[in-house]
């Protein structure tokens, strides 16, 4: 049912666009790009994975018509009292009212000043409640209060996230009107429904799960994400919700989350534009029959962190695989930098360069543009020690094209859907990998030719 | 003659592309974008301006076949001994051998350790001599020595600039073979020939001149620039040469140049990618019958600086007007920032945002994306005091859409070819303006669909 709903919504939206913008639709039909794929060609095979339920977590999703009709667009999660909850959020200075609200909740949890009780997570798609002045806060408080009443907790325990059009008042009443239905539908088995309800123009829902044994006890981590599809006038938004039954105190959970975030969601880019709404909430229900993890550096802490990192990396890469217009999934690994941070900055300079991204779209092994991007990053690099590889093929070394490199080999490599670029900048031992996609005509179409 | 040459070269290149890439040419023919304009729709009216000769400066240009056939591709300037010469260059850490060479010359001029004598400027298009290992320096030294011999000066007085394909050895012999012809053709009247010789895929040559009276003496400033057309696998490169008969010492000239550069060439962006070759050389021949300018802050220094700033701004804006695929010339003015630098950073975050640039291409008054770009800039901004104007139309104020704003007004404004975006971020008195263009299908075509 959820699947059909998703397709219907997409169809309805396409019809609406064609009706309103006939000329543009015609022009698009004549375009040299392929018809917009129903699902990104880079989507993981096998579709949405079966996500095991997490003890202490129940989910629900409804059609509330916040902006879209005929599809799931509001989800609610209920998490038992006694959980530890951590979060990371966009650093945008124009971030939305829901982001500020969630940051306040996490601050109280971290300080230990939070009231006890259940937690809620309420998410809508279709309206981001961003740049909506004082009405933004009112919308958050109204919906959080409604969700709190429905599940029996305090408003200050309910995380709120919104994604969609910005600058328009949140139609909070459409969400509160559905709160009883949402609460009545809560079930541990509804992970995929929830994942679908938070989509905007994502072409597929994104989920991932891992099981890890800690001191002989199986611990499960299941999560889902949305991003970075886009409908004008929206901006790329990313929302991620991860649940686990692990026993772990909030400060340790937050520490592990922040560390893993630096190497996963903070290492992906589609177009270098930062959302006002990016939010990741991680809830550990403390239900597993295990000794609590009290330190990030203990064996148990590391095992949990590794498994969490795998879930986060998988979800982050799925976001890139659904990047607007993407036809290539690109990994950029930088070594030999002054530090990890420097390597990441160089990697992102390459991954965000329009010239590199258009070369990838054109299947052009244009390594000169990679040299350019390294040079503009502002980070130390030795031009005359620079090494560039495409996969295993050494393209450039010692400040010039490799004597063994043949352009045909680079050209053949670029035809792959998955591209690995390795750059060694020759000044230190800092290393980082970032992930991105190419910049295609379809990106321009999505973001310039149409407006919904 | 120069004009015909330029057209022939473009035609020859187009023919070559069509021959080699029939399928892509066909696909492009069916594209929804208009056929590539021979000249950018944003080019200044009236064509290349008549640039007055500068006493003490002679120029020449020839067809050397460095990469292109049948067009001017090498220029030489000869500047009388006794001139003051200043320069600014790309800060790329992978900058080319010619850039390093020019920086060394300027360092000696600034220190006062340079030998006396004439100056030369030798520029080729078609090969950037960038990322060419130790051969890069050899190419520079060979051509500089050849030019020095031809005009009777030392190699260390000859600035060298190269623009074009990177990673290929400079065919220095093609340039030195033409040196006698270049020297024989030197004339004060050949500014436009020189401007055409340094073009790569520029659609028009860029020149500007100003006359300013200083203490009753007319002083002339004439200059020309190339950028930011591009042929794969090149990157956007910008070369600028400005000449004046003003009397001014080198340290003062350099100080004024650097200050003006910060608000002109360092405030433009087409795609946020930084060239390995950007170079600006400014020569003052000290021939005007005036008291020398000894300080940037004197009345004479200010008058000269203002006139120079006008020439630099005009040339910088012409580079944007020739940006790849540009259909909109966009000015982004930021006020209310913590500092001038903060305002410029915010302006560039807006001007480089793919989402803002695609919205401009789609004539979509998508102010939400401007809010996003302000937020990601990392500079202080008060979300709830943010004001955004399109021209005179107030779009957003006090953290939300303006009550008086009508979407139709914004949509009508966006149909203009010249767009003014004003943003006040409400935290201080820092102000800056930057200039950019939109991001269109043609940009993708130029940089992804073709490779020469």
C-alpha cells in the first residue's frame, strides 16, 4: 500500500506539472537527456531492506495532505521512557524552527535536566516550516503538544522535523487533525511506512539495519533517511532517524554519534548547498539485556560504534545515490594531507567542483580539473608530488601525467556507474573519503525548468 | 582581420567537434536550449571599445598555431624602461609555472632588486603550461629568453602567461619561431589584436579605457582581459593586462592594484572554480607629464585608484558576461554584515550556490534558496532580521516573506537579463557586492557533452 501511495503521488505531481507548464514539458520531452527515471539508476538493488523492529519503538504514518495529496506525509515515532537520545543538526545560521526545537531537547538531555517520560518524533513532509518568522515556533509547539497528548508525554520530549517548501506557514491543523489516527496506528513493524512518509522528491525510500553482538547479546540498529530529492522552491533536505535497543548513556551515545557523523553524513555532497532542516535523531531504548556501554573507547563501545557507523554510511551513500539527476556514484579518497580535516576539505573541493562534476557526467577523464580543485581548496598540497588514480589506474604522478597512462584507459573507466577517485597530495598522513554524484542536465531540469 | 580570424577559428573548432562527435552533436541539436550563441547575449553593446594607445607601450600578435590554427594566439607587449609594474595572481596551490615566474618578477620589482631595462609580456592561448612538471619551467625560460632577445631586455623582465589545455608540454618552439615576426609587428595601436590573441573560448574580446585628469594632466588607463570561456579539458582562466602612462612608484602601484582587485576581480564568480593561471599585470609607464603619485591616499592617488577601479570593474564584469552558458548578469549586494569580508563571503555563497543559479536560469524568484545560501556561508546573520530585495521589490523581511510581496512581481523581475539581488543580514555595517551569472543547460553542454 505504501508503495502504491508513493507512485500515485509521483504520478499526480507529474500530471499537475504537465498541466500547468505545457511548453516546458514539451521542451523537456525533446531534451537529449533520458526521461526522468522513476527510481534513480544508482538505487541499491533489492529495494527497501527488511528492517527489524526495535524493542521500545513504535511507528505510524498517515496521509495528512500537508502539501501532497494521496500519499503518506506525516510519521510519528513513540519511544519508551528510559531511552537515551542523541542528535546532530545542520549548522546553517538560517536553520528552521523545528531544528532549534530539537537542539533544545538534546541540550536538556545532555545536561540531564530533561523531564522523564516517553519520547516522540513527529515528522511531516511538504512544508519545512523554515523562514516562517515567529509562526515557525508556534507551529512546532502546537504539533509537539498534540503529539505529546496523543502518546502521553510532555511536549518537550517530542522531536519535530519538517521538510518541504520553505517560507510558507505550516498548516499545523492538518497534522493535529490526524493525531488520533497516527497514535492508533503505532506499531513496531512500520519502519518502511515511516520512511516513505518523510520523502519529498526522493525516488526511493532509504533504510539500513545491522546486528552486532556485544558481550554475547545481539544488539540491533535500524534506521531510515530521506534526501536529497528536491521540489522547487525547496532545498536539499536530509532527515535521518535511527533506533537501537542498545543500553548506553546519553553522553556516550552523543559522543559516538557525533564522531560517526563526521565521517558519514558530513562527508557527502550533492551540490554543496546546505539545508536549513538537516536533522539526525538517534534513540537507544536500553532494552537489550546487556551491561550498559559506559565509554566510547571500550570494546563494547567500539563494537556499537562500528555497527552504527555502517548504518550511517549506508544511509548517507543512499542519499548520494538519490542525488538530483545523478548517473554516477563517486567516491573521492584523499591521502597525504596535513590532517583528516584537511583531507576532507580537499575531497569536498573536488566533490563540489562544477567542472569536476560535469566532466564526470560527460564520462570525461579530465584529471586537470582535479588538479584545479586541489589547488583551490586552500589546503597544503605539493603540486610536484601529486598523485591521481582512477580506480587502480595511475593517471598523474610527480606533478605531471603518468608516463604509463593512456587516455583510453581513463575514458573506459569513466563509463562505469561507480567511480573511485584517489588523490595523494604528498604533504602528510591525513586521509578522508567523501562521496558525491555527477552534475547532469537533469539537475538543471529539476532545479531550473520546473517550479511546483 | 583580427575579427575574421576569430570567427574562422570558432567555425573550424565547431566543425571538428561535429565531425568527431556526431551523436552528441545530434543530441545537442535536439536539446531544449537555444543554439550556442556566437557571442554571449550579455556582451556589452557596441563591441570592443577604441582603446587609446599608452605612451611607452607597444603590442603585437601573431598566429603561431600553439593549439588553434588560423587565429591569433600569441601576443607580445614591449614596455619602455622606467615603468612601474605591479601584479596579482591566483592563490591556487597548483598554479602554473608561468604564474610562479611572474610572481618572482613582481617580488624583485617590489624589493627594488630587479635589473633595469625594458619589460616584456608574452602570452599564448591554447596551452596553459600548467601541471607539466619540470618542463613547465623550461618552457617559460625558453620563451622568456626568446622574447627578451627580440626586444632587447633580460629574460627576468619578461612576464609570461599561458592559457589553454593543461598537462600537455608547451610547444615553445612554435612560439619562439614567431618571435621575430612578433617583434617586427610591435605598435602602440594593437590593443585589440592583443586582446583577441589571448582568447580561448571567450565569445568576445574584452577591453576598457578611462581618462582621468590628475593635477591638470590627462592620464590614460587602457586594459584588456580574457575569460571565462572554456574548452575541455581547460578550466576557467582569466588573464588581464592593463597599461597606463601615469607616474607612480611600484610599491604605491601594487598597493592600489591589490586594493582594487579585492573589490573587482576577486568579487566575480562563474562557477566557483579557481584557475591555475589567473594573472593580472598592470604597467605604469611613468610617461605622463605629472608629479609622481607617491601615496595611495593622496588626492592624486585616489583619483588614479578610482579610474583604475572603474577599468578593473568593467573588465571583471565583462568576464562574467561571457561566463559559460550565461543568460543572466547577476549582481548580489550584501549589507548589514559584520565586516566587508563577511559580506563578500555571504555574497559569494549566494553567487556560487547551484540552487540559486539554477533558479535564476529558470527565472524562478526562489528567495528561499537565498536564505539557504546565507545560512550556509558560515558568517553571522540574524535570520529574523533578514531582508531580501529583487531590484526595488522587498521580497522578505523580518524573517519571513514580506506582506506586500506578490509572487507575480518577483516572477516578472526574474525575466530581466540583468538581476540585482540585495540582502541585508541585520548584524553590522559590512557591505560588499559580487557579480555572477546563471547556471544553464549550456554550461553542462560546454563542460560535459563535448571534449575537444
